C-alpha cells in the first residue's frame, strides 16, 4: 500500500540542478513516501506547503547532486591525499549522505522548536484559592 506524499517526483525534479535518471525517479518516489512518514511523525499539523518544501529538500539531499567531483552533497569541508589514499569529508550536522534527515531550516519551517512558552502549575493553584 502506497503512503501519501506531500510532493511529487516532478516537484523534486523542478528544484534540482540536474535531470534525474529513470532509476533515480523511482527511488525519488520511494524516498518521498519515507519523507512523508518522517514529517508526520515529527510535525503532523504543519502547513501543507511547508511539508512539500521539506519533502523536496530531504529527497534532494538523499539523492545527491549527481556530480562526479567526488565531493558528497552536504559536505562542509574535505581533504584528499594522493599516494596515501586518504579521503576525509565533514558532513553538515543532522544527517549523512543517502539518508533522509531534517536540516535546521526544515525543522524551523515545520515550526518545531520555534515556539517559546512556559507553564506554571502555581497559577492553577492560585486560581483555585481565589475562586
């Protein structure tokens, strides 16, 4: 049974800087279903437009940029060596290559962590005393 998604393969393709292959389009559909499940678990009451944008962002990060430069999408820094065959990359916080994850901007768009509030049980006690 297919899971409902918040974005389509065409939505993701429109935001990418390249054309997806047929295999990537198939994978994209599956990742969009997974992203929808993750979004619902995280912020089911979020705005539908925000869910669409976050879905696309998550899938694009997971698919990568398709470039053959060897630099992973999301890498903030990296290093290579020649004869020692050393390669090292630092991935931005929150995820890794090929996996779906929420970036900080995604969480803010879904309104998680943006609300500031407080609760004081003393107010309830005071209301009972003065009634």
